[in-house]
């Protein structure tokens, strides 16, 4: 068995995909920090995650241990004696936890995304001081690029960019905190827009692009504010989760853009995929900021800035590390139908389906074809 791993964010969409891979490999214990007031409540939340992944999670339960705490609290909210015991066992730290809300007040977003990162780094340093820590991986976002135009390199961070929302700004600030922790030789992963599994479409979270796609399927968009050639960089969660697990197994450090990059679909191409799928006429494309508010709604407005981006993410370092391991990001057009098939089968989140059931559903469809 490998030394234990400590991770945050296991109850989130990306975190649970990573957790599933680690538990299915079965070669290490995973300590999962869970926002809860006591061990029983923490275990209940982890049990809920396991039940979202598998119909019968019993074969995996013994490999994951819930740790009650909170990234916004001193010492992660873990009692000092328990913290010392954990630090002696942990050989890898994966920090996935973050607030992904675009409209959170800046001070609240900083408390989670920046100060929470600082607390996780503090714990990782304790693990290293005890001699077992081999790996520290931090999950950031490609959108630390803000409103940068042109190519955004993996080695770039401070490029004079402005930010669309507090999520982007605080993840950018958090990256500065991680870069300052050079003693941990961190790997920083920057996913772009993460959607469901490419093979099954499975996702428990119907947010980000799912909302405008659902609205479009219902004919709610008379016009779309976008730059037709803007890249809408989308990657499936399986690519990102596979990449994170691989980074945990290597000693590669630095920044890795987990993106579609130059293969990303343009806003025009995404619109074409949606029009074909939902048999809708192509809506009028208008310059950003000129759409009728009634055509987008308050909820959809937070996502519209991602349809007028003039940035292309470079992912040369990520490809150099991941492609030899067979980990590549598929083109959106190759799995778009799968995403929508699952979304409609799950009634856009109204019907729950485990990750295991989504795979069984696909197998049954193939058998019937």
C-alpha cells in the first residue's frame, strides 16, 4: 500500500471523480476533509458521495475515512492531536476544495479559496516535516487568465489581467500562495470548464454550460451575446480526474493547463452542435453586452462572459506529461451528444443516477443497438 492521501473537495463533482479512481485502484487510504461538526456528520456526507458513485459502495468504504473540519478554520478545524496522527501517515495532499460560485462577495470567496489554500499548505508542511509527504497537488482554474487576450501560457499568472468575477480573482490569488510554497514542489492543475464524463455523460452537477444549453433546448434564447470565433474551452471530468491521479503518481511540478486548448470549440461551433441536437433555428448572435436581458435571465448572465473570450490556453506541458500515459482531452464534438443524452435521461438533474448506473445504461444501449 502507498502512504495515505489527504484530500479536500471530495464531496464536489471533480473531487468525487478523483476519489472514485483512487478507491477503485485500492492502493492507498484516502483521508477526506469534510465540512462537518463531528465524525458522524462527516461520515454521513462521505457515505452520500459513495452512494452517488456506486449502487453498492461497501467494497470501497474501508479505503476512505472522513475527517470533520473546514478549510476556512485555523488548522483546518482538525483537533491538534488528530492532526499530528494524520500528518504522520499522509504521503500526498490533493487540494480540490473551492467555492465555484461566480457571484460570491470577495471577502467570502477569499476566505475559502485563498485562506483555505493557505491552511492546506500549512498542513502539507506538517506532513513534510514528519518525512512522508511526497506530493502536493493544487487544483486551480484556467480562468486565472481573467480577460487576457491571446495565448495564455502555463507559465503565465500575472499578465495584467482583469477578472470577470470573484471566483477567477480568488483562484488567481490562491495560485500566488501556492507558488510561494516552493518547498512543497507543488503541481498546479488548471482545468477549464468541466462537464460530464465523455463516455457516459454522467454528472451530478448541472451547472455552468448545462444551464444555457437547457434554456436553449426550450427555445428561451432569441439571441446570444457572443464572439462567434471565441473559444469555449470545455473538458470532460474524466480527462481532468485522470490527469490529477496521474500527477499524484509523478514528481512533475509546475503548472499544467488541463484544457482543450487549440482544439476547443468556438462559440459558433457550440451553437451549431446545440442547434442540430435540439432542432432549433440558429439564434441571432449579437455583440457581448447587447443581448436583451429577458433572453438570458439573471441566472444565465453569469455564464455569458465565457462566450466572448479572446484567449487560447496553451497546454504543451500538460500534453508532454499526460499523452505518454494515454490521457488526452477529446474534442467537444465527439462527446457532445453523449452529454446531452445523459442530461435528458437524468431530466437535467431531477432524476438521480449513480455513476455506476450511468455506465450500465450505456452498456444496455450498446447491447440493444
